[in-house]
């Protein structure tokens, strides 16, 4: 009887806890610390190696998107220092040149007299989790 129960237990599929979703090839998973202002996250410049993961991105701004419950946490932590885990497209992390006034300086010829799109340089992060780090942002952000 014990042998039969042992065989049944071994043949049943095992639950492995929560499975992490697979990261698409064109994206990278980041863990960053920054200040929230609405649905915008401005990361801190200095990397904290013990808590951040993924490629070093320096000081950067992300527009946050995600599931309803995660976005509720984002709005609850407005103007607070948070740790965010999410996915960003690799192409959005590439440098797009420098914008000086109305001229964008990059690999191609400069384009002048065009109104810059305010959202053009803001990458979108698909947020998986948000965790409070401090009750307020420092440095007047």
C-alpha cells in the first residue's frame, strides 16, 4: 500500500511555486530605484548593486504601465522613493543622441524647426512589482 501511494505521489505533477514569466528576446528585466511622480519614474543616478539588476541605465525616466493592481500601487506611492521591477524593450535603452533646443544631435544629419515630441525619449516599463523604499523623494525631485 505504501509503495502504491509513493508511486502515485511521484507521478503527480509538482507545483513549483510561482512561475516567472519569460522575458521576451527584445526586452530586458530591470530592478531599479527611483522617485515616482504620477505614472513616471525617474531613476536615481547611482547604482545600488545589492538591490538593482539588469544593465546599468544611469539616471533615466520611464513611463510606467502594468496590470490594474500594480498600477494601483504606483498611484499609492506617488512622490515616494520606490523599487520597481519591470520589463523594458532593449531598443528603448539605446542612446538616441542629444537634444539641444530644437536640434537633435545623433548619428544622422540634424533636424531643425521640428517640435520635439515630449514622450519621444521616455521609455515604457511594463511593471511587475513596486516596493516602497522611503516615504519621500530626496533632492527635491
